């Protein structure tokens, strides 16, 4: 871009910023983000979108732009890291590459990068990060082989880095999620040797001691967990509800209202733990409908796991009286009932609600 072009677009960017200050509407924020990209300051777009979403959490346009900006940032960093690794590979670059892939939710790529590092001479750190990536893939897809690989690599990482608590923490998280509380208790005891007196570890140790009496070993717990479906992989629902953040619930409520107001939508629901939010219906009808939606999603999750589909992300049901669309995340389940086939915009809003606010694995 020429000098004149840069000056011109920066002037437009300043004008867009002034319009936002006077009227912080969705359209003015979108215009500011657009001018930032045109003027060569695309790194600011993500921050602008997050600022706007604090004011307009229901805006699908802002949600989509924020997701694109985050993906572009991460993709750009991956390209930089790959180029640097070709010139002068070193542990810090490998670690960041794997972590960026995991932040993007691309656990298969993170696993592949960690294997490349191990083959290039990486030691305990490479084992640990490959274990983390495999655990992320397991939580996201519910495939037993990923869980078993995460466990085996984590044990090797513990042996390679006996004074580093991180591999132990990974195995503790994994064993707890599948219900292998006896082995979790043993791992917590080792962690307390490295971090004596840590309150959270001591509380977890006492909890695992109570739960570990008849708990299966890891291999059996993993087999049962994947056989019965992803429900046993998820955190306990009461714990999820207790830990839900009020700000997140507010964002969910705003998005639900926006979805329920759209033409042809009968109702929209969101479940997190034992809590259900419903827009479009009230009273007994709301309770009955929300309960039915939740049972439908849970049974489909179990079926998906049994036939080898992995974790349920999206469920679509069509009937003579309309369509149901469900988006399932690690913590939340969002469903919309509409009289027509869901539009792309509606599908995007629901996916964000269930998988982003609800914590996609």
C-alpha cells in the first residue's frame, strides 16, 4: 500500500473509532474492525470484537468475526513457527507450535508436531506435550485409543521428568475424568511429594481416597467410559453447575433471547449441568420441552459413542412439524426448535452457544 493509501485508511480508522465512541453499536464496531484490517492493523481486530461482544453478546456477526480473527492469528503464528523451525529448531519453538495447535483445537496436528519433535531428539517435554494433545483428542472425540495413548505417554513423561509436576497433573486429570480414582489417588500422593501442603492437591487426594475403594484400574475405567458414551468422560453435572460463571450465564441468556426472537423459532434452550435456560416457552411447557431436549441429546451422545462416531457435536432432527438442532459442548447443550430448516446464521449462533460458551473439548 502506498504512503497516501496508508494515511487515507488510518484517517478512516480514526473516524470509525470516533463513531464507536459516540454510538457503540454492532455496525460501528464491525466498521472499526474492517478499517483496522484495511489499514494493516489486523492484530487489533480480535480485541475490538471482544470489546464489542461485552456489549452485544448476542451478535452473530461479531461472534463470527472474532472467531475468524482468532483463527487467523493462530494460523499466522503456526506459519511463523514452522518457518523458524526449518531455520533453527529449538525446544521453545516446538513447545509453542504444539501449544498453538492445541489452542486452535487441532489436537491431531498437535500430536503430529509432538511426534516430529520426539523423532528430532525431543525428550520428556515432547512426551508430555504429546500426552496433553492425545488427552485433548480423547476429550474431544471419546476414542479409547487416544485416551490410552495419553496415559502411556504421560507415564513415560513422568519417568523422563521426575521432578516436574506437569506430567503428573495431566495423568491426574485424565484418570479423574474416566473414573480411575485409585490410580488418581496414587498420582496425587506423588504430586504432594513435589508440592507438599498444596490445599487443592490435598483436597483432591482426600476426595480420591473416598472414591477409590472400588474404583476400576485405568484400562477398565477407560473401556467402560468409552463403551457407555461420553457422559462418563464429562465432569459431574452438579460440579459444572456450581462452577458456572454468572457472566457466562448472562451471555447465554442474551444469545438465547436473540435466537428465540427470530422468525419461525418456537423456542431455544441451553443446559449446563442441572440448570436449564429456556426462551420462547414458559411454565410447565418450558420445563417439559427442556427435559425432552436434554434426554434426546444425552441418548444420542451414548449412541454416537457406541457406534464409534466419537463425541457428539451437532444433532439435527426433521419432522412434519419442524426441525430440532442441537449443539453439544463439553459443558453445555444448546437446542433450537424451529418450523423451518435452520439457516446457516442460526446454526452458527447455536454452535457458538453450545461449543464455545459451553466449552468445546
